[in-house]
C-alpha cells in the first residue's frame, strides 16, 4: 500500500493554444506559452492510494465520485512507461492487474470558473501517479493526453508547449523557458467576473474554430510562430512593455478567432471588454510604456499582469472602476499594500473615469492576487491526504 | 434660382467594407456588397436651393447649421463634371463664382444609431446636386468621397462596390447586382438595441484595424474575394440559405477583425451576441436550412434578413425572447401580420427558450420592419422642400 499527495499549479497562457491537429492525442495546431501561478494561492490537490486490496480503480473529483474511464488512459500510459523502465533496468515488473488505485482530487478555487481547473487537475494526477509508481519519465506529454493545457502545469515559471511535428505526438511536450525566480517582481491578478451565462466549452469551441474559421489557419501559420519567439525574448529580458503588448494582442486574437467561428463562440462579455478598456486607459495614463496587461481564456474572467510596484495602485483603481458590492473578502491571495493613491485617483478621475466608469457595483465577484510559482510538488504534512486508511475519501466518510 | 428635394436610401452591407487603401480618396481594401433598404421606411431627405442671390454656401444637417467644408469637395467635384460635360457639348459653362448653394438635409431615423445615416445623407446630397446642376455623371464615386459606404446608397436592390485597382480611384464605384424587384419576398428587420456606451467611430476603428490587425490582411486578400462571388451567386439565385450563411459569417469576421485590432474596437455588446445566439437557435429549430440571418455594423444594432413567410413568426419570437418595456410603437415600419404562433412557441419554449431567454425587458428599443428598395429619387409634392423661398430652412424659420 502506498499513499501520496501532490499539489499542482494553474497556468495561464499568454500565447494561446486554440485548435488541435489531432483530437485523440491532443496535439495542438501551434506552440503556446504560459505563466505558472503560485501554488500558495491556487492549486489542484490529488491523493493517490494504491493497494493490492482494492477491487477497482476509483476517482473522486471535488467531492463527487466520477467514472474512471477518462483517467484510465493516463494510468495505462504511466504504467507502460514504468514497465519500459523496469525492462531497461532488468527489474521485474509488478503485475498491474494485482493492484488498483483510488484517486481523490480537489481544487482550492471554483471549478468551471474559467480558471483552468482541468489543467491543474490532470497535471496533478499524472505527476502524483509518477510518484506513486516511482517512475522517472517526461510528465508533460502524459498530462497533455488528459487536457492539452495540463502539460504546461507540470513546470514552473514560464513554460512553452511545443506543438511538435510527429504524428505520434512524441515531440509535443512542455519546456521551461525561465523558472519563477527569474521574474520575482511580476504580479498576477485574477478578476473573477460575475456571470451566469451558459458557456460554450473550450473543447467544442476549439473544434468548431478548426472546422470553420479561416482566420485561425492564418493565425496558426503566420502570426503565432513569430509571436512565440518574440514573447520568449521579452520574458528572458523581463521587458514588461513588450510582454504586455504581445500578451494582450494574443488574447484579443484568440477571441477574434472565436468570433470568426461559425456559429461564433463568445467567451468575453461586456464586463470583460470594460476591463480591456480600463487596462488600455490605465497604460495611456501611465505614459508611453505598458504597465498592465490582460489576457482572457475561454470565459469572461480576466488575468492581469503587472510589476509589483504598480500592484496596489492597480487594485485600488480596479476597486474604483468596478466597485464591489462589499469590501468583505473582495481582494484575496497575496497581501496587497493599501497604498495612498489620492493623487493618481484625482488624475484618473479627471482624465479617464468619465469614459471608463465607475460601473455599477458587483460586476466583479472578487480579485485574486498572486505571482509566478513552481511546478507540482509532493506534500507530506500530517493529515494532508484526501484519502483515509482504506483508500476512501475523508470528506465523504465524515458525512 | 432652382430648388430640388431628393430622398436617398440606407444600405446595409452583407459583405463588409472595413479598411481603406487611400484615406483621402476613400478607396477600400476590398469589394463590398449591400442591400438597399426601402425609402418608405428609412431615408435621408435633402433640399438644395441654388441662386445667384446667395452670398455663401451653407448647409443645415438635422436642424443644425454645420460647416460647409466637408461638402465643398463634393460640390467642386460635381461642378467639374458639369464643366467637362458642357465643354464636350460645346455649351458655355456658367461661372461657379456667380451662384451659391444652400443645403438642408435630415434623416427620418435617429442619427448615430449605427444605422448608416451618413451613407444615406451623402448619397442624397450628391444625387440632389446632379439634379440641381443637371449633370449626367457617375454618382457613386462622388458620393464615395463623402463617406465610403455612401456610394452604395445611390443604387437600389443589391449593390456591389468595386474596390478598383487604380490609384486615382476612377474604377472604385458601385454597381447594381439585381434591382429590388428581383427578390420581392425578402424582408429586413432592424433591431435597435438600447445602448449608452460611447462608441469607437467606424472611421477611427477602421484605420486602427489597417494599422494593427494582421487578420485583416488575410481577410482582404483571401476571404473576401471568394465570398463576394459566392454571395452574388446566392443573391442571383435567391438562395436564402447560402445568402444567410455568407452574411452571418462576414458580419462575424468584421467584428473578429475589430477585436484583433490593437487596442480592440468593440461594437457588439452582450445584447448583440444574444441576438446572434437567438438567430442560430431559430435556424436550428426550423430545420437544416437557414431561415434567418443577422448582420452587425459598427454598433450594437442587428439587421436581420428573412423571407416574408417567416416574418410574423420571427417578430413574435423576438418579442418573446427580448420582451419590450411596452408594446407601444415597439414594432415599426412595414405592417406585420399578427400571426398565431402558439404551436411554434410551445416548441420553442421547450427546446430553446431556457438557453436563449427570455431576457429582462427593455433590451431592445424598437424593431423596424422593411424590405429592399430603389435608389435615390427626386420628390416634388407640394410643401416637400426643407428650404423656404429665400433658401433658409423652414423649420428654423418656424421657430
């Protein structure tokens, strides 16, 4: 019997993945680049319990038992890698049929809020499996099989997912561009937008874009390759201005391609666009170089990037432009200094506020402040496991 | 002394004009195709008074005197054509310096509501000028100099604006594809969306797209030429299904390019996208071929196309999905039969309404029902002129 618990981070793409060239192997049409967010604010947590006493593979996701079907492919994959490793080292392989796994996983942030919960979840599951089976393999390409963008959550800092060229997907994996320590002053702020609209899932939207958007083809062949190289240079040089411009342009282009899809896939709403407007106006106010950037995934929530020195000012202004219903727990995550911004606010009120807000209160649910972080990790504090001694969820047993 | 009054129609593009290759001559990057709407529901009306007694050129637009500067270029242009005509016919030209014009123009629909008021206005002004000067010239390329899309309002039915290839713009003019009588059953419904947002003007949005959107280049070079030929065939064959698909795709692509602009130009809002959603769901409900199409210009208002047989059903469903604050004067324009749609509504309620509405009341200001119509025309009923005997506006004098 083995029990191991791991945490894995969320990642936010700055050069977006949109469109697969192989649906089964989840091979993307283009390279993508992402920032891995600190595990301290947001993470998926997975416990895997393995024993020869278990009768079947089972999985509990966010407190609810789900079918193991989708996960068995990843388990098989890691298992095969283990067997190959054993074969190469001349060690006898344990018979897979003799033992089963119980998996329990949860996110410490709302699922389906457009915050890439499946990416963190699959990355955590696969990483944890490699620890349970004690196999030393390339984790990202297995995580990719669960959910494409999951492959980028197995590394920290800034990460590039290579599309690869081979039909079997063996060269489609994630690679670290720089570790989190490279850009310690970078701050990431997530604006969770109040939204009740049923959304087009990213999987189906993506598929429809591949089938119907002519602009996607051009984006993939012409725009992304150059942008990928440019943003990597900007990240390496910590050139915030260029990083911000490329990030915003690529977010806009993703949503542009979604609109060019037939029928169109619409993820941003009026509040999202009001955030875009705010960011451009803030940058204009601050001078000639960008101090703030936005990016949007397949949902209305914004992810902002800024340097630490502007953070408290940015958050104070967001609260002015998008006033909360209540200050209670509105700003979460890394502590934000309550900076005096009267002078700036005055300037802001006069120059920009009339055209940019304040909006009616309550358009944002909350704000989460975080920064770059590392890849998945094993945790071993007492009481950390999500599964109890017999391999059943603690929370369910508590009921 | 001469006084002439003309009416000119509004046109709605189905293959969109977005981006100029020459800002001064207003030469477009691509061909566009439009439907001319009936003058009976919407028009610009212009009276021109010319006399040797007037001391200066003056213009009143929608009840307010404006500078004549923008109009003088068009006047000069028509005047030159007159001189050339006279020269060719051996007639002596009248000295332009001896007489001046007073122009009074108004729209019978709200200006700046994103309903192409400037297009109808410039078309009316130029057409009326040719009547006043009694010159027989190609009107569209002069109207183009006022506002690009105005060139399409000088003809009825479906119209193609050729981008042209020459640097002097002499081959950039409008041509009729089919007259209005070709498709008498086609109905056009304008949904005026309640909106208070300050909008990006189409001129500046367009310019920014040319400067920053890479997708626009691809659209212009690759997508539009093929779509233009396809939609002309669909119009000639009255193939509503193909016409609808091409119209919706091209509207989506225009707004897609606007989003790919940096900073993005956003014209559609959440209500616009809810209309898009409704149209796709209605088409799905009606079977495999499209029965309804949407198109959006540089604003949130929708323009819908449908065949007459579906009109009353479509309007009844729109009123269900987007309930008015009051039924009073909500549906305007061509009379719409109050069809019993209980059976369909039931089907609609069960299958689609939960995911598509009803929305909160008041999202739409009003609905205007109209159809294809002819080009500009001279009107001569008694009391029709906007200018009185001395060339001053009747309305202002009445004050």
